[in-house]
């Protein structure tokens, strides 16, 4: 992938994006297996969305991570840090080889994102439900500073059970934040079971509509649908957009797909070998 990192701009074709998403998934498996801990399921389900943002849609510059006019990406479900680290490394924010330090003492790549450590990370995460509030603040700051950047927030569906999400969801349309796009990684599984068994979310799209958001529903693994939804979101004026991306937990690895066990469990050596073969 070095040839893609050195292009100097991020405008990959759909086949290149699909190839990159597979590469990021391989990084996720390898780094979590090396660390012996981590969250593969939610990282793999978000891989196509993160790929589309970093390698096609967002304006950003790995040589200048604090560029004032960069688009912002807020990973609210911070336990999915491996997929963000994989994207940042392939973009050139830090060496790909550094991915092997995930979760090690002294590493810049901790189990949850830390904006004080890792180039390109916009928000330190841990407790769920806070990313949307943070993203609204970032979007409001962009308007006040007359900056043209766009803010993207990636939420997990499990964290949409948090009350703070809905307080924030009420405020963003109130402030007419059309420079804000939320993507919900709707894989239907959380830490200890299926979302529908723990706290029913449906109809998730109707809930966002009731809060006056522009709502788009897509297959979160179809690259063309992802790109079209992100394009539509940038064109909507006067209110924020939420993209409900229907995804599969553990997407790309057969024994992880839809498997609650791999929300937060590292694959063993045999499983790692199988996973990497499937992602070859």
C-alpha cells in the first residue's frame, strides 16, 4: 500500500477503496492478535466507512495533523481504535510498523484513542455516548471561526442507548449544523449481547427523523452507497445528517461475523491465520 500513501492526495477509486478496506482489516487482525487484546468486531464493521472517509471524502494532511481547515473525524466508539489507527498509519500519520505496539506500555496507540498521544486523533475516548456532544462543539467552533471544515462523528448503535446521545441529537438541528454528519455503525451487537435484547433501538431511523435530522439508510459495506450517502450529506443545508449504516459485526472474517464473543476478544494464533487467509 506504500504507493497509495505516497500519492499526496486521497482520491482513490472504488476498487482501490475496497482493496484498502481489506488492508485495514488485515491490520486490525494483526495488531489485536499481537497485543492479545482489543476489539475486532466493531473495528471490522466500521472498516468500509472509515476507508471511504480517509481515502476519498475528507480533506486532511498527514504532514500537518493540526491543519486548521482539515475535516474532523470523531471516533465516539473509542474501543474501535484499531480501525482508526490502521487508517491513520496507511495515510502516513505515523509508520505502519508502529501498529505492532498497540496497547503496549509507552505506545502512542492505546486501547482507546488519546488525542494527546496519537497524530490525527481528534478526541480522547473511553466512556461511550460523548462523541456526538464533542462533535457538535467542534462543528459550532468551525462556524464561529468561519472555517469551512466538515465534522464527522462515528457512533456505535449500542452507545445510542446513552441518554447523552439524544440530548445532543436534539441540539444539533436546533443550531442548524449542516456542517455535521453522523454515521451510526448499526451492527446490532454490543458488549454482552444483541442490542435488541438489551435495549431496543428500533426504529432507529425514525428516532433521528423525530429530532429533525436528515436521515439516510445504507448498506455500510457497499462502497458506492457509502460514498453517495456522504456526498448527499454534504449537500444538505440547514440541518445535520445522520447515516444509518447497516453493517455486520466482524465483517470479513467468517467466524467473527455476527459473533458476540469477538466484540472484545483477540483471536488466537490459529484463528489469526484463518482470518488473514480470508482477508488475503
